[in-house]
């Protein structure tokens, strides 16, 4: 028999003298010596699996281990399906961007926000533009004003080196 180990001790791997046994249909059998528990599992052609090693005495269950592992992995996959992965999309602007271009970039950012992603808005300063960071802050505030009906500022505009960034996320209903 191939052993698929998922952190559970089973059959001959269990070294306790006495164990609390639960049958495959959920009935409590009680505290029995390990040999007797193994014999019980063998008679039913099932495995003895230690499900709670920290209990005193440890709790073991008579079950089909392969089927148990299969159902555990199915539950894990189901839980993974329900998870929502949030991506961060980036929108780049320049300090000299025109109003119409800001509107177009804001429209794209709106699509990203409505699909559940966060939006990182970056303004890159080149050369002497870095001395005029107030223009960048003004541009970011203008950009946010076009999206404030559906978004909140998660990270305020901050100058980091030659870039000024701000992070937006969708408003919670």
C-alpha cells in the first residue's frame, strides 16, 4: 500500500500504548490498547489514523485514509477557488500631462478598480522636474478627483526618489 503522508500518523507509525478510538461512522469506542485498535482497523480493512496527537490519550480514527486525504484536498481546492487575488495595476503619468490624457488614464484606472484590482498611480520626474514636486501632487489630486466616487486613497502621494506614487483601492460598500 502506498502511503500518502499529509502530517498524520497511521497504523504502525503510531507508538502510543493506549489510544482513544473513534469508529469510521463516528461512534466513540473508547480508550483501548494500541494493538487492539490496530486489530479493529485491520478487521474492517481500514486504516487507524491519529487525528489528534496532542490529546491525552491521543485520538485515533478508523477510516479509509486514501479517501480521507482525497476529500481533504478537494476541500482545499474549493477554498482556493473562493479566494480573490488582488493585483496592483500601475498607471503612469508625467508632471506635464494634459487634462484630456488624465481623463483617459482615469477611465482605465476605473476599469481596474471595478474588476477588484488596486491602482498605483506613479508620476516620474525627469531632470529638473523633481524640484517641482508640488505640480506632481496637484496632478495626483486631479487624477483622484476623477475617481473619488468609487475609490479611496490607500497610500497618500509620497515622493520616493524621482517618482511620486499614490495607491487607490475600491470603496467598500
